[in-house]
């Protein structure tokens, strides 16, 4: 039986303008789905749109439209953009579809009949502008924390899902299933959140305030809370309550989400599934954010990146490549067009594009435009060994969501092939009449390109198709897809075409970015190795974290630096909450003289980078045990 890989993206608010963040999650799901397909797994990929709720109702009213009519128009923007970005989803679910609404209603009714939904008066501070409730402690000087407008106390009858009863079960479940919430530090964040008492979940909105939603089957004056409705898409789309066999074949899912919606997915959703008696998702994977320079992307700051602008300018495949290559899954990444161009020129134009064009040119000049026949011994096999190693490790890396490592390995193979050509100098072999060796070198280059084209197809489907065409492989030729060295057929006529990735102009640096000639010399303040060697840096992991009383900026941390527990006090409380710190991997200076900060002993110092009003902790690119030395 094949492995099953059912992957989902969040369903996006249909009235939002699609931006790089939406594109990222969707491309990520598409790329993972692509890798599982080439590994032979049964893949099912779902995305869609979230179409109920207050924001939609308001947007439709503002445009003088009926909500559904408005959704029908807005949804096309997502659907069209996914087509343009070469997304191969198997299904697209809209929460306004009958197949979805029916399932939501049945679930509500079942849970209600089981006594897990009750009605109660809800009292809170309501902000008319933001149209939401706040608790007393959310308020900032008595006003709405989002828009700073006055709020009023409202009491309203609502329906509640008894989520609190699942708190202990959920904590145990998360602890017993390490792969359930990933990466690890997000799992710790959820466990931190669950240390506080979990309340029941308000799952209704009175129609007097909001009518655009799924009506509660047990009270026609209310509609369902939009998140309770939306999460159910992951099961309504695949036959839950309508096609049991299909559902059982596909479920459980791997949910890809952004870190902003971790609580809804890792707390509400598991409790809802538990109440329904449905098994839990396999994994909830939360990726980081794309930031613009130092800041968040937001409409109000006017710095939102529209995916199609970039894809139109540089090509869809290059855009997909950049997103996948640049983000270490789980962490935030900064988007800058300059890094895009640098990455494009180095990886795609110089390494991959150049390998294809030089290989084809040499085959044309030295072997009459036909793939050469390697000799039986194939003495030239270091590339075949590296390819085999790479192929062997793909599954493990993809299953661990280490996509950028996979890309890096593939590019290493491309670079190794370029080096191989330089080392063996086919042009000299041709001159010297060393036909056999020449055939080996050229065959190896072409065969590596074929394997690379298969391995990069999930990321760059169009360009990889073009590599295969230029190598003379016909569509439908099964050998194209074989992830095994030696499948490229000799004597095939190559069909060189246009350059794959024309080099891009380096962006002109702005005046302010030019080195300041009158400024200090680069050598001023330099230190020798012997000075640097005195500083002992080590990796550490945070075990406990708490605020320091009466010191707004300080956190007291208990850390493990490899079998030794230490306490350090750090001025990071404005940037990191104690819960967020638990499980974080840090880099610390381990041989600092202990000091007292506000009377508390601090034994070491953590490293962080600061720019303007942003501070980020330095951490390691991959997992490494605490106590590792840094050199
Ligand atoms: N409708 C809800 C999700 C319901 S799922 C049952 C929602 N929609 S959204 O339109 O706001 O999309 C949120 C998702 O977009 C995030 O989880 C994330 O996947 C993606 N991103 C939005 N902005 C982002 C960045 N700046 N960077 C990366 N991804 C972010 O929330």
C-alpha cells in the first residue's frame, strides 16, 4: 500500500487581496505534494476560501452587493492566481458550498445533542468599530486595543462549546505525540498556552449583529462562529459524513498554517475533533512570516507584496524557487528584491542555467548533438554516487519538512557537475581524441541534469519540463521520471532551446547604501584570532522562563548548556514572552564572569541582533544538542 499524503492550506478570507503570505503557504503545500508524488505516495492537496463572517458581510455591504454574489466574484482572484502560480491542488473548497454547510450543521447538531454545547450569557467589552468583544484585561486604558476607540459593556446570550473539558486530554495528547505540532518550539508555545485554564469556546453570533453565516440547527436566531465553521473544511471536503470510505482513505491530514493561526488549529480544532470522535490530524506545521525589512507586511503600511507582480517580472518558477529556498521552515524570513536577484543569479543563472547551456553546447560540438554512450565501466562515476546519495535522503528530509536542505543538496549536485566539467575539460579531451572519456564526462553531465530536472520539478515544473525537452526527452517517456542513475538513453538527439534563466541586472544600490568613503576604515577596531578565541560560545536550550518582577525588560531564564543548568537574565521581555522562550535554542557566551542584574545572578549572556525597534535572538540553522561549541 502506498503512503498517504493529505495536505491542506488554511482557507483564505475570500475578500483579502492575495499576497505573498497566502502564496507562500500554497506554494509550500504544492511543493511538498509534488515531492510526495515523485516518491510514489498517494497525494491529495486541498485549499480553498473562508467566506463567512463579519468582515465579508461588511465588505459586501460597502460594495452594495449580496454576500454570496460578492464571494463568487472575489473567489476568482484566488483561483486564478493559483493557476498562474502552477498550483496543482486536487480540490478547492468554499465554505459557502452546500457540501460544507451540510456537514457543519450536522456536526453542530450532533455535539449539541451530546450535551457539549450550552447557552449562557456572555458579558464583555464590545468595540463597534472592530465588531468584536474584548475582556477587561485586553483593554488599553479602557479603550479597544486595536483601534483605541471607546468600548461598551454588552451582555448577550450565546452558545458555548465545552472545550475546557478537553484541556488535560489535549496536553497529554500533545506530549505523547511529538510530531503532532511542529516545529518543536511551536509545540512548546501551545503547551505554554495550555498552562493557563482553557475556557469554553463561544461558537455563535446573534443574527441581530451578524447574519452572514451558517445558521445554528438548534436556534435560528444565531449563526455559527466563523472559525468553528472554517476548520471543518478540512473534513467536509473529503467526504466526512457523506463518503465514509473516501474519508477514511484520506484522513488524517497534514495542516500547513502560518504561525498566526496556531491556537485555532492546535487547540480549538483538536478539541472539536475529539468531541466528534474523529482521529487527530497527523501534523500541524506552522511556518514563519515573510517580513518586509524589519516590519510586518500590512495593508496600512502599504508594503504588501503581490505575488503576481514578482512572478510576472521574474517568472513563476524563479519566484517559487526563491520562496522555498529562502525560508527555513518555521522561522521568519525577510523579503527583499535584492536578495531575490542575488539568489536568482547565483543558483539559477550561474549554476543551473549555465550547466544546461554548456552541456548542450558541448554535446552539439563534440558528439554531433547526440547524447553520448558512456563506456561500460563508467570510470566517471563520482556524480552518480552523489546523485544516489541525494535520492536516498529525499524522503527523510521531505518528511521532516527540511525543504531548503533538499534544495541545497540538489544545487550542490549541480555545482559538483560544473566542477566536474572544469576538472575534466571536455574541450581538451576532444582535441586529444580521448573519445571514451569525453563520452563519459558529457553523459554524466547530461544524466545529472536529467535527475536534477526530476528532483526540481515540484518547485519549478515549467523550467524542469524545458530542461527535459532540451535534453531531447519526449513527453510521456517514462525514463524521464526515473530517479535512478543511467536511465538517460544514449543517441537521443538533443534540442537546445532558449537560455533557462537569463542573468538579471544587479539592483542599483541606493546612495545611502554605498560605502561611506569618509567613514571609518574597515580595519579600525579589528581584533586578532587570539582575542576572539577567548570568547566561548555555546548552544543552549531554554528550560524555564519567567518575568523579573518590577523590571519590564527582563526575563529570567533557566537554560541547559549540555548537561549543565544555568540561570541567565536577559533584556528581551519586550520582544519575547516567557512561554515563547521555552524550548528555544540559543547561542550564549558561556565564559562571562557571573553578574548580578537587579539582584539576580546571571551566569552567561545570550546573543541577539537588534535593529531599530526589532530584536531577534540568534539561533542555529539546524538542530544541534545544547552545549555544542561554536567556532
Ligand atoms: N481564514 C483564516 C484561516 C482559516 S483555516 C481553517 C485566515 N485566513 S487568511 O486569509 O488571513 O490567511 C492566513 C494565512 O495566510 C496564514 O496562516 C498564513 O498561512 C498566510 N500568511 C498571511 N500573511 C503571511 C505572511 N506575511 N507571511 C507568511 N504567511 C502569512 O487566517
